[in-house]
C-alpha cells in the first residue's frame, strides 16, 4: 500500500458498485418476467426499487427469542465484505488500494460470507433458516478449494498477487485463453460466493427462502443488496484475473473494465435462469474428485509455462 | 490520498448508507413491532431452532482443513516459482499429489458422500 | 407521511403474494396463479417477504388456524384476499385490485397496525402445556434422540405445510429432523371441508352419465401432470422451467388448439428430459418398487413408473405427451383412470400413506422432492369425504 490513491476511484467505486448491483437486480427481474411469459418484461426493470420501497415502510418484525446481534452482524457483513473486496479491484488500471497481496485480500473478504450467511441463518431462531445457514457451510467446503486454486493459478501466471500486475501481465494473451479451466472454475465459485442461481441452495425455495426466510424490512434490503454487491465484485475480479483487465482498443481502460464486468455479470445473472440448484450432497464428490484434480493439472501446466 | 484513508472513507460511507436504511425504516415504517414465531408454513414450533445441528458432512470439514492449510502456502509459492524454478514446482506438486492421494482415499472411504 | 405514502404506492404496484391453497378449491388456485402471472407479480414464499395473503378457497377450521398463523406473522402494510371456490377470474382480478389499493393506503395501514395487539416478542399459544425451567420464552430447547448410527443428537420437530409454495394443498408433514436428515415423518391432512376434486372432474362426470369427450379428459390429465411437474421443478430449484410448466398448464386448460400446445410442450419436454443436471439431482432416492406399490396399494403414475424421483418425472412427461396428442379426441370418455389413478378409489390416499416410509432417512431437500414427485391430490380425500356424486356442484 505505498502508492497514493487516485481520488476519482474513491468516488467511482461506490457509484459503480451500487449501479451494477441495481443493474444485476433489474436484469434478473426482466429475465424472470420473460420466463413467466409477461408481455412487457421491461416493466419489471423497476421491481427491485419497488421491493426496496416496501422494505423501508414495512413494520418491524422479530422472531421468537432471536439473537438480534448475530443476525445483524450476519446481514451487514455481506455488503461490508463486498465493499472491502472491491477496494483492490482495479477500475481500468487504478484500484482504490493497490495491495501487493490483493488476490489474498479478495479471498479473505469473500470467506467472510461463510460467517455472514451462517449467522443470519442461526440468529433468527428458525428451523428453515438454520438448515439454510448450514447448507452454505457445506457449499463452502465444495467451492472454496477450487476457488483458491483458480485465484492462485492466475497469480502464478503473472508472478504477482497484485491484481493490477496480474492484469498487466496479460499484455499479449488473456489468461482465459491458456487457463480456461481456471476461468470456468472461477465463474462457478463466483456464483457460489454470492449463493446465486445454481449455487443458491442456502436460500432456496424448498426452504421457503432458507437462511433469509425470516428477514424483512431493512434487514432483508441490506442482505439482498449485499448479495448483489458480492455478485458484482465476483464478476469484477474475473476481469483482472482472466480477461486482461482494462486492456482493449480505442476506449479508455476504465470503460473496458466496466464493459467486461458487465458481460461477466450478465452471464452470472443469466445462469440463474438457465440452470437449476445444485445440492451439495450430490455435488461434493464432483467438486473434490473432478474440479480439484482439474485445477491441479491447470496449475501444473501454468507452473511449467512460467518456469524460467 | 493515502490508501488506508480511502478505504476508511469508503467503509464510513457504507456505514452511513446502512445506518440510513435502518433510520429511514424507523421513520417511515408502519409503527409497531410484529412479534412472530418462526415461519413453519403455518405450524407452531415445538422447540427453539437453535440446537446442535447434526452435520453429516463432518468428515469433509477435516479433509478440507488439511487441504486449506496447504493452500495458504501456495500464495507465497506462486510468487517465487519463476525465480526458484523447477525445484519449487516439483516440491509443491509432489506435496499436492500426496494430499490428493489422501483425498482419493477419503473419497473411497465414502467421506465425501453422506446422503 | 408524504414520503411513506409515496413509497407505499410504489411498492403496492407490484406486491409479492403468498398463495394459501385450500384442498377442494384447485380450480380457483389455478385461476389465481394465472392472474398473478398475468400481472407480472412474483409470488412470495414466506410471511416476511409478502404483504399480500391470497387465500384460494374456504379453509376449514384447522387450515384456517394455520393461515391465521401466517397472517399474524406478516408485517404491515398487508392485505388479505379471500376468493371462494366458485370465484371467476374477473372476481379474483377485482379482489386483487382492491388489495393493491389497500396496500397503498398508508393511513389505513397505520390504523390497522395500531389495532394489532402490541407485542414485543411472540409467545407460543397455549398448545404447549408446561412452561418449565430451561424453556426460554416459554418454548423448550431441542430434545435429544438416538440417530441411525446410535449417537444421541438434538432433534427438531419441523412442520412442512400446509401454507407453503409448491406444496400440495392441505397436506402437512411434521418432520423429525436431526440436522437436515429426516428421522421420521408424520403426515396429516389439514382442512378437510367441502370441495371438488378438480383434476378428476371429467371422469367423475362421465361416471354419472354425462357426456364427456376423451379430449376434454386428456386436457385435464395433461394439465394435472404439468401442474405436478411445475411444482417438482420449483422444489428442485429451477424456477424458470417451473414457470414454463405453469404457462403450459394454463394454455392446455384454456383450450388452446392442439397444434400450438404440442409444439411448445415438445420443446419444454425436450429441455427437461435432456437435462442431465436435473436427472443427476433427482435420481436414486424416493424409490418406489413393487413391494411399496403392493404395500400401499398404489395406482396411477406412481405405480406405472416405478423407480426414483427422476423415473416419476419421466413418467409424467411421457403421459403428458400422449395426453396432449389426444386433446382433439371427440369420442366419449370411458374408464376411470384419472391423473393419479382410478378416480373412484381416491388413489392419493395411498400416496399419502406411503410418504412416512419413503421420507425416513432422506435429506431435507430430497424429502421435499419425494413429496413433490408423488404430488398427492388432497382434493380426492376431501371430495370423497363429502359427496361422491356431485363433483361440479
């Protein structure tokens, strides 16, 4: 953390984070309306705003003997983790904080979601939520190691844990081209850390909303907003890791970062409407016996390539 | 601007935004607090939900812990592969191979399935 | 007041209804679901999420108690819409419009909130006798029991249903859970009142000597299976496919020409049938073999397609294909083989009786998939209990 921060990044980051989170929510609503066969799906664009409006005016609600502090910590941890993860992501070439260990920092912030979801599920003292909270822990056991391998593989290719240097190292060739396995595994883990779509078992409908079942009002709003922010950050980190960061013709670097982030984000949102929920009692074996060995081989290939 | 200052400013802004949500809710919401039981699709609880949850994937957590510890070492390793060379790659992948043998053993013992 | 009124109006434009289905009123449930979909509203799954409780049919006393519990748990602004079993689509639409106006009326909502009993914390009603030490807030902590490996572990008794999305109307399963494993399940039918076995209507009418074409019956059978498939897909966590099944169901019921339905159903069935991910997630549990069929006297699709959840889904899809091909059949309906088996023998009773044995030892999500893959039709029990001779009264 030696170089000074450009002031514009401090202004741009929250705007981009909030804007993209809303865009993801709105896109999700539109895709849902299309799926439901609504004649004017574009009208669903404002659905997230309407839900937010309801969250603000809804009566306060408390379950029987809840642990309010733990629930609140869990709920608020989501946006906090997302923001802290976002500070190392370069917008173009400029992150808010140019950490030499940006990749590790991102990893550490993302792991906070384990605690956040579990605390939310546990704190409200509700059986469905409890089961949902534990589902996330099981999911973490399945996605975290492949996720870390994907991060390390990209860092290995660049010889640096600084996201800006990782992006810069892809000058000639984007990492996605020669680390396709790592890229796909990363996208999978991006869905998992935001418990989104096919990895949304912790908040799935068979538990009437799982870990989030008892949340209402501002708690629900912060929880869901935090989840969209996580999805945005997960998509944004894929850009410096695998998609060449801000590199691209004609347009300035920050535009390319934004365009690529939007593309990844749209793919992640779309996955929810294309795929069904994965249950970890089925998926665990595949994760350990296919994803991890595949990532081992991918890392080995990259290690051999970077040998002097 | 110092990076730590920038991060603090951002964190503070987020804190203000979250506080604003809760304060707005206090000001605008329909008054009163609804005390409710846990949602049990119309049923009533027989006991508190907070309990010792039987995690049957317990064995996976053990294997995970062993592997996860190792992964932390891979971060610094990734930085020095290029300078140390073949030795670093051979050592790391021998170690990973050993761990993977352990995982395969755990898999064959059924540690990765529980349903 | 100004800002909250504006926010309330904004939110009321797209409420998220929680649908409480009543056995014996399937027809009005379908009409309500179609109306909700037409408006582009997204159904809610819990009281914390919803402001609009949509009760389809007249619940009996027991079911009404469950619905009251959910209504009680809903924070205001809230509205309740009750549509009776005979309500037409226009009446439902009108009732929903009234509810939207009520949700947007902050002043009235504040008054209503003021009349709610002031309670800082909820306490369980007096159904639990003793309040002893070690029972914080009047509710006991989890008890312990031996699990299948002989360990002594905490046990939760968790009810599922009757007010639950993608769930058979009027069914309640109380699960004894250790972690997310079902150690035991007690099944109960809640809210037996009056009603019509909607899915069995054509066959029942034909038995009474009224003229029913085979095509009309085929339509009803296809729609019944599509309804079941949609719920199974919803439980499996594939909402987009579930929504597609719901639209197809409504198209079939609305009498769309066979050619149009065949094409869109074909695409849907291929998508579902080819999904290896879906098959992977729903195979090898909830297995019904000949022994189970004999023991519980099962008939209908569950008996015709023995095997796991995936086999039953494939069976539904195949039978729906055949039924859709026959929707223009003008011959008189013969036989009594309805969507779930012979309509005179209330085949859902067997499905319900088979549930406890099938659920024991299953994981929670697997248990929900098993229930959805059998999809017992409680209407049959309700209607049979009341009047076997007047299905369209």
